């Protein structure tokens, strides 16, 4: 993706500029926020911090909170969230502890003395030692006393949690959040200025994920839930009141925090608007802010500021290196295969083993191997292409596996946990009620279209399909509607894999009358998954009616997050037949996107083939949907796939996958298949180099032996990297020849 150059319009005051056109002209516009950029090659970091805080309006914002809450300055509870993502000391990937302590001193100097800093454990706590918050803080250089002799605490934001006040439609609905963060009067995000190999950059928005309590951040907040939705929930419910970006020394390059590359950027960025601060920081990297999925989603969700006031130097950092687009694509590719994404994070991370030893030997040895050859993709062409091949290869494998599951093993799929994606209160009651007339107004367009042998009637309406099909279920109407809630009809449709419903109004019996719903379905038809067909992601407003002889749900599409649908407007009705059974009728208008490879199907010459495929797809979909309705009436579960664990990696919860299992399996194999080469591999895995052979064991169990020099054995020189690689491929070739010969 080619970065867009920033465009500016003069503000009038010298050294203050207004950034124009942040993103495309979609979504709501917000008032222009102010972002301070303090840079000076001759100034120290403390001077730059003080200047950025003053220019960005921190003290004015604090005074406003004091006045709003009616408390004294000393009573205003302030919490700071620094970025503590480090794997060595010193590290350009984490917020400078001295800057955090200087911020605490500045707050004390202005009378704000109730200040704590906090963070949580991350995924690497499951792999490495010394990753607890206090241990990490101590190793990072936090001294718990500032240079002006002010004591402060660092708290684990996962230790004291309360139910979060997240809206019913939020991805984090039902999740807990830190009491310290949620009940703070003033929240400060203090992140590091660095690149991120998957999202191009990691700034204030990504730093917010670190306040959430579950340890395995990658699994829970990027795989089980969607990171952009998680961050949007935090910005909506528990936003920082102030954001600071430590850009005095930054980490750039293609590997982000994985293989840090320090660069002196000598700047501090600050704002009362975290999203605006990230946009300006991204532009100083020479990037379009929307290359980040987190930022792009937040801009759509909260609206784009028409302009951003920038006070200070807005030029791109000299010598800055961004993540190469090939490697960003590779990182996003392997995230399509969640198990591989988790595994590769462990294997590719550069770690100071003296500070953060691995918890198991197998992971340690494999990490050494992978980091040796692909640890820093900017270092050598070999590392670059190994990283790219691993990413795209795993992404292709993940896509192939998912496509196979969509077609042949749907129960192996994982259910999606999604945010609602729209605000039910954005739509008035009469807009919900108008859906009924809108859907019914299209029904006469099917008059004169005869049903086929399976009762399906359909025709084209422009590029969409208009259809209707009915089926009688031999279940008494009263029994059917008591067991099958029409307001949940979309969840009982074929190939439903996840979603969320929020009722806006209910009748006196508690039944939803108006509701907003988001549904995710497998690609339709399923074979589209083989050509990268999109999941059908639709957000709808709905109204329901409950008549004595008929229950009906009407819906209309209002948004498709992935542009998979242009129309999905329909109704489902459960109606009493003359003999007391239940007739299910489905009527609607649909238009779903198809992969580019299938675009030829729309050519006039292929009209017959397209009609056959559409008819066959509808027959299959509705036959299975009717079967689902009947199954629900009989009390059977029709949900596809399985839910991901909400407790993985937590005490008493599901265990996290461990590479130690691989080591134990290899150990068993190595003890049953003797061979010279296997012995060498066993020594590598177990760490036993055989030097204690023939040693003398004393009473305490220690082995005493003579060294190589005493035995007259000369140490062979270490083979070069080229010799190692040549030997490796020679061994692989020999093994393949033996296998084919057998």
C-alpha cells in the first residue's frame, strides 16, 4: 500500500498546522482536535515532555475534571498506562520509565498527588519467566521513586476487576475491567512510538488492549474477539483522557517489537484525543493512518475529524523505516491461521534469555533456530524471504483448512464473537416499524412467477434476487412458536456462524418488538470458500409482530462491514395452517458479493449457468434452514462449530497449547528409533551434549569428568552459516532419496 503524503492547510499561527483530510470522506466528522508535537534536536527528553504537556492542554484538561467532579487536585485519581512490551533492557519498544516518572513529578508539582501507573501481563507471560507486572517494571528500570523523591505504585490492572459497563452490543459485553482504570478520574495512555509488523504501527490504540485483564492477549483480544472492535469498545466506554507518545527514542523497521531497531527521533507527541495523536504519529512515520486496521475501524466508528490542529514539527522522521508491505501481508496472512499465529509469535520473538528465560526447553530451542534464520527480516535477504514465505505459506494453509471446514467439516469451525457494529438508538422507532411495509411492498413483484418442484419462486430484481419459499412443519403451531422464537429466526438459518442481537423495545410479555441484529454466515454457496469468498456479514434493523395465527420477523440491511452484501431484506413467518400445523415462509431480496474469479458468471452467455447455480444454492440453503427450524422445535441444538474458550491461559481455566508436548513426543520417538542422526537430534532437544559420558558420580549425584583439553581433544571450529545451511539441505535431500527408494 502506498502511503499518502499529508496535506496541510495554514492555521495562521506560526508553527501550527491543520492536517486536512484524515481518511476518506466517509462517516461522521468531529471537531478538530489539537495534537502537540514537541521536537528539538538540542533539547532533553524531560524538556520536550513538559513542552508537549503544556501545548496539548493537559493542565487545562485536569482543571476541567477537577471542576466537573468537584474534588481537590490532590483527590483526583490519576492512572497512567505505559507500554511495557520489552524483551531486553534497555529496549526501544517500551515506554521510557524515566519519562513516566517525570510525568508523575510534573503532576505532583501541579498538585495532583494521587497517581499510579499500571499494566497487565501479556501472552508472553505464558511462555517466559519474569513477565509479571512488578517483575517487568523492575527489570525495565522503574524505581518506584521519582528523581524528585516522589513515591509511586505500579499496579497489576488484572488483579482487582469489576464488571465492565460495556453496552449490550459491544464485543466486550460481559467482560471485566480493572477497577483502578474504570474508577480513575483521569486516565493517561503513555505508549511508545514503534512499528508493528501486522498493523504497521503500534501506538495509543494498541496500548489500550494492555488494560484488559486476560493474560493471553493474542488469543482473547485478537482471535476470539476482533481487535478493532475491542479497541472501539474501550474508546467508547473507558477512553484515556490524555494520550502521550514517547518518540524520543523509537523502534522502527519491519519487525516492530519482535526485533527492535532503535532510532533517535527526539520527540514527544501529546493530545487529549488518542485517535488524533495516533493519526499524527502515523503521518510522521510517512504512513496513511488507515493502513492500521485499528485506526481505520476507529475512524469509521467515531467519525473523522475534518482537520487536526498540529502544534509543532509535523515532518516525517529522517531515516525512518516502515514495515515492508510484503512482510505486513505475511504477518496478516499467518493471522488467518490462529494456531500458527500463536506459534509463530513464540518462535520469532527475539528475547534476552538471561532476563526472560523460556519456561520449557523445546520452545527455547525452536525459538533459537527460528530467530537465527528469520529473527530480523531487515538484516538479510534470507531472513526477509523466510519471514515472507512462512507468513504467506501459513496464511495459505490456514485459508485452505478453513475452506475445507466450510465445505466438509463445519463443526470444526469456530463461532464468531462479534460486536453489534451499529447503535440501535441511531434509528427511531418509526424507522424500525417502516421495515415491515418496505419488505411487503416487494412481494407483488413475484406475482406470476410459478413455484418449482420444491416450492421455490425467484426472479431477478436488477442485480439482486427476489425469492419466496414455504414449507409445512408437522408441529402444532402453539407448540412450535413456544419453542422457536421468531425474533431469533436468523440464528436458525443454515450456515449461521455467529452474531449478536440487541432488543430496543419489547412488548408486555417481554418479546422483542424492535431490535438490531448482526449475523455472520458462511460464504454462499459454500464452494465460494475455495476462491476466497467472503463470509456474509450483515447488520440489520428488525421489527417483529405476534398475531394469534402468525408470528413474523421483518428485517432490512443497514450495513455490511466487509461489503459482502448489497441487499439482505426479508421476512420469516410462522403461520398456523388449517389443520393446526405450522407453515414457515421465507421471502426476501438478496445480493451478495462474489469473488472476482466468478465475475464471468454475470456475462449474458452464462445466464443459464448462473440461474442453475442460484437455484441450486437456494434449494440447499432453504432445505437445511427448514430442517434447522424443525430441529429447534424438537429441542435440538443447530449451532455450527464450537465456541472458543473464554478462560484459556487463566488460573483454573483451559490450558494454553505448549510446544513442550512436541518435545515430549520427540523424546518418545527418539528412545524407540535409535540412529546416529537421531541421537544428535535428541542431544539438541534435551540439552545433553554427552560430555558427562564416563564421568564419576559422587555421593551427592554430581558427575565429575575431564575436560576436552585434558583429554587432548581439540575443539573443532564452529561451522559457518553457509556450511550449516548446505548440510541441512543435503540431509533433507538424502532423506527424501531414501524415502522414495523404499
